[in-house]
C-alpha cells in the first residue's frame, strides 16, 4: 500500500506521520489495532512498535494517538502542516497545467 495523493499533492511530499518514543513504547499494539493503513508494525526483537510505512498515514489523521496509554505516539503540529499544505496548493495552482 502506498500513500495516496492528498488534494493532488504527492503523499511523500507531506510530512505527516506518527513518531514513536521508543523509551515509552511497551509494544502493546493498540496503535496497530486502531490504524487500518498498515502504518505500524511490531518489531518483535525489540518488543516495540515501529512506523515502516509513514506515507500510508492519512494526512492530518491522529486517531491512534489517544489509544496509546503510554503516550508514546506524537505527530507533527497540525496547524503547521495545514499551513504547509496550503502553500503547496497555492504553488500547485500557479504552475501551468503541463508542469504538474
């Protein structure tokens, strides 16, 4: 599964995905249960969750974070991300149709 474009912007250009504080993570897998986009995976050797597919994360979705009882999941600032996306959309509109 690869990230879908968001409002016409290639997903890999948008910096939005969870970060896991490995010191707090206990590998419970609740994030994996909540997220249906294959963003998370249990690193069995470490007993911790990891984010092997960050671009599968739906832009601006952070519904998994409240399920982490250890508060090990964080996301970029939502308002800053929205501002950056707005700038990208403006740049995209300024380009000629053949340049997209």
